[in-house]
């Protein structure tokens, strides 16, 4: 059977950028930038994208495209007699687990869209959004339905196939995302007092840049490009041999970074104009931002646009997460795409239920350390499985497949010039695995333990 592929270069960029642009760009990047010295942090972050993010992305694209195979088969087809394909199993498991809780957050976004469309958010006092949010997530029924809606929506894109589902969808919604973000920037930066927010985001303050800020930049550059979980390998398999993988990767990385900066220009000027403090994580999106829109002229209108923007960013990411499992199951068990997608979606929903309940009835249940079920899954994937997957991908490409073979694939057997091939090989062999190893140890808190030991 002929494999379904992306039909155009633009389609690949839209789909991969759709995966890369997600909640991380909109709530996390602006916040960590402001916290860690603005432009000073952005410089470090750009360095990480260039030196580690792009080389790993190229490796994943090349791995997937080499034999047009899924995240597990890519390893097996290159090194059949070894156990390296376990890296693929880890990647598929990581993307499956991430999707099971990412869909919950996307579901909250849908709840907010519904409430802002029906004017319900308008009746909440400025300081009442904290309670409102806690009430929403702990009530379990609504988040359950919302998560199901997100999963069904995601599944319907994936069922339609690579070209007529994922590619078509991304090509329609990504321009809408850019349009919405531009509109919101104009609104935000023209508010009185917006300048303080622009300064918070961009003014370089090297004194605020700490080692942990640098590690945060490194970790985020990896997460934001959707690396280490088989997604880019899976999408690589759908890219035509005549496409230039290097250019594609640069374009995806640039689009991802520009959209993250634009998100900062939406959020901070508005938050500062109204004298609020940018909280971190979910509270920024679900508590601070609604309070800002409440005060803003035409706020309800812009609020709907803002949450639709986040929903688009989230759904293009959930699509890529689901596709990773689907492409594996389709090949492995010889199932039809539709059947595989439905089975996986049902499994995802079941796995999501304990996480949903961990904001309500199961809030006292802890798994890893003092973490709730939801937080444990986040910790397990972001801090453990993702870096392990990333390191193994680098080691495999560098020492098993060989960087010269990877470069052949990247350049379509020498058809394209690849001016950074030396830097690429150096990064995949040493820089990237070492960098990821450091974030891994840092994420596990090992540096703190060592630090305390020497105190
Ligand atoms: N890259 C996405 C973001 O920045 C996050 C993501 C991670 C998406 C894993 C898919 C898979 O939000």
C-alpha cells in the first residue's frame, strides 16, 4: 500500500509548526522570558534552538524519512538486530501519556471559549477568576466532557489522513492563528501603560540570568519543538525525498520562535497595562488573562479571539501527538487508520479520567513524590521520558546510524548543500546528548541534592 504523505512543502511546515506551536509558546515561553532577564534569556534560548534544537529536529526528520517508517520501525529498519527500537517504544509511550493530560488543559480552554461566547465570564468579578477556575477544574464532569470533545476533534483530523486531514487542517488553521495573534498584539500594545510589559519581555537584564535560567532555556527549546517523543520522526516519514530537510527545520524553528515572541507581545503589555502580576503556568491563562480582558475596551470580543487562538495552538499539537501513536499501531497491528484511531482515542480517554479526577475527588492521591496524578504524569514525561528519548535519539544517530548517513538523508543524497554539517555532527555526537543529560539531572533535582551535600 502506498503510504499517505504530505502533499506540499508548505503543508509539512504548517503541520510541524502546528505541532511545535502549543501551550508552551503561549503561556510558558513569555513567562520564563520575563522571569529570566528578558532579551538576555531570549539570546540564550536562540542559542539552544540553534545548537541543540535544530540538530535534534533534523535527526528526527531524517530518521523518519529514511525508510518512511513510524517511530519504532525507524530504529528497527536501520538497526534490525539490536534493541534500539525500544527508543521508539519510549517515544510512543511519551506522546500517548502527554496527550492524555494535554487534552485536559485544551478542554479547559474550550470551557472558557463557551463561557466567553455566552457572556458568562462577564459576570465574574475581577478577583473571582481564581475561584472560578478552581471550581471548573474540580467539578470533573465538565472537564471530562471537554476532554472528550478535544479528543474526538483531534481524532477526526487524524482519521482523515495525513494529506487530507493533518496537512489540510494545519494549512487552514495556522494562518488563522497568525492572524488572531497579530490582531491581539495590536490591541495589547496600544493600551495605556503597555510599555512596561514590552520592557518586562525584551529589556535585557543579564543580572537576572542564572544557571537555572539557562537550563530552563535548554529544556524549553527541546519541548517547544516537540522533540524526543517520536512526533518529528513520524512526520519525517511523510516528507517527500525531494524536500530539503534543513530548510524545513529552519522554517519550523523560526515560526515557532516568532510565534512565541508574538504571544509575549499579546500577554505582557495587557497584563502590565492593568497593573496585574503575570502569574505562571495555568494561572496566567485561566486567571490573570480573563481579569485583563474584563477591564479592556471590547474585552469580551478579544477574549473569545484569544481563547480560540489557544485552542488552535493546542489542537494542532494534540493532532501530532495522536498521529505518533496511530502510525505506530497501524503498521504494527496492521489495522486500518480509522480503527486504530478510534481504539487509541478511547484508551486515551480512559487514561485521562484519573488525571481529571485528580483536580477533584482524587486530589489527595499522590504518586511520584508529593505530586497529584496529573502532576506525576507531567513530571514522568517532561522530566524523565522526554530527556531519555532525546538522548537515545542522539546516541543512535551519532553512533549507530552514523552522522554521515544522517547527513546523506538530510541532503537528499548530496542534492542539497548543508553548510552546517560539521556543527550538526558535533552537536548530535556531543553537545545535544550532554546538554539533555544536564537538563535531565537538573529536572530530577540531582544538582540540589549534590549542592546540599557539600553545604
Ligand atoms: N511543542 C508544544 C508546545 O510548545 C508542546 C508539545 C509537546 C506538543 C509535545 C506536542 C507534543 O506547547
